[in-house]
C-alpha cells in the first residue's frame, strides 16, 4: 500500500473517531439544550419568583432581532421601564435601530400580558425624552387569554405545508393585533405574494453580498447546542432546521455555504409554502411608532399561536432601505414605512430559542 493511501486511511479513521466522539458529545449537549428550553417555558407564578421577575421573565420571551435580547428592565410595584441595550445593537442589518425599538415593543406587550395574569392592569407609553418604554401598572385586571400563548410562540423558520388559514381565523388574528399607530396588512393573493417574494429575493441578495451583514450575522449564529447553551442568545442553527456542527467546522465552512443562491432558494420555498404575509405599517417613522409596530406584531404572533398558525419574519425588503419604497408602493401604503414582514401558515414546531437569565437584564 502506498504511503499516500496509508495517510488517507489513517486520516479517515481519525475522522471517524472524532465524528463518533463529536456525535456522543453532541447528543449530550442537545439534551442540555432541550432541558434548558423546556425549563425556560415551564409554568411560573408571581408567588414563585416575585412579581418583577415574573413580569420580566415573560417579557424576555418576546420576539427580537437576531435573538440579541437588546433590553434592560427596571422598576417596581407601580411601573416597569424598558430601555434599549445598545451594546446588543446590530448596525449592519439595523442601522437606525428600528428593529431594536420594535423588539422593545414586543417585550412591553408580553410584560403587559403577564401583568394581566398577575391581576394587574397596564398602560404602555414611549418616553422619547428618556428613550425608554414605560409600562405603568394598576390593579384589578383579568388575565388576557393571549398570555397563555407566550411560552408557545416561536418564529418557525421552516417550509410550511401550503394550507390556507380560514378567513375567520385571519380576521380574529388581525383584530387581536390592533394597536394604536400601526396597521396590519394581510396579503394572501398568490400573485401579490410572488411580487413581495421578488423584493425579498432582491433584498436578500444585497444582504448576502454585503460583508458587514454576513460578519454580523455570523457573530450571532450559534452553530451547535453547546454554543447556544453557553451564550443563551443568538440564532441556534437547529432552530432554522440547519444541522448542528462543531464550531471549528461550521465557522470556516459558513462562507462556502451561505450564498445568495442558496439563501434565495430557501426564501422561495418558504414563501410558496406559506398561506400569506402580514405586513406591519406604522403611522410615523420614529422610535415611538416602531415600538407600537413591535407591540402589534407580538399580539399578532400570540393570537396566531393560539390558533395553531405558525409564522416567521422575512424582513429583507424593509432592512435594505432602497427596497422599502417599492414595497410601500406595492402595498399601497403611501409614504408610510413598512416595518415588519411576516409569513404565516401551518407547520410543525421547531426547536425553541433560549434567553439569558432574568438577573442579567434587570438593572437598579
């Protein structure tokens, strides 16, 4: 046998051994991830953990861009203040912090729903001079049924099964999403969906070809369960249906597999298997209205979850500024900026994302 073949054989054996070792460790880490995700969503009450912790815990289960969790909470019995954590901003994909403020709105809505479960009334306001969202708390509220969906909601980033959502369910979901200062547009016509898809593909191509965007995305990716459990933030590969890989393999390989053609093919499959789009459009283009758009989306997502309807963001046409006017013209929103683009339909659940401990996001 030639030396080259010996080296290849030895290398193959080493790879097999390393693969078996990594597989065994991977299963252990997968179990740890599943346990952490389940514990995060286990039933809780204010008596178990204190009212502020109870409210903040459920607030952190809200949707947020790249799962960066860009929020800080403070307060007490009468109010809770939510401030942006700019150390977790994503300037490449979100240069004006639009998604960051929408994420604060999502958290504020979850916190208000948790307050209702604790028998507290609530009122949400954006304090521009303080750059913060204030949730004022009262007494005597009845639990809002949407609270129960908080622990079940997820962005399901997979191909759906193509079924249409009954009109009565869509009407109920859209009604639940009504928030002052923001409108929800439903797009279920297949021709119009294809037109939106064209913009998604064009904007997605621009993002994938932008080194700053790719570098930022890679920074927030968690390629395996061990990374995801260690950080408790970011985008875990398995939550998007991608295989979990050791970091030393996934990191160098990322640039080879993350291409415009591959990502666009995913977008096409995802959109054409979906029942429609929900597009959130705020009345004014400022942080206070971006917060309202986040609140509206969060209520939409929870109402959809309660009816077994899955959803996921496809925000590329609102993230790449030059495509926003085309999307606005297509939807007939005039000079109002489309805030968020969400596809919806039916699918099996995906692995659920993690969150950092409450103690890390509560400040004095």
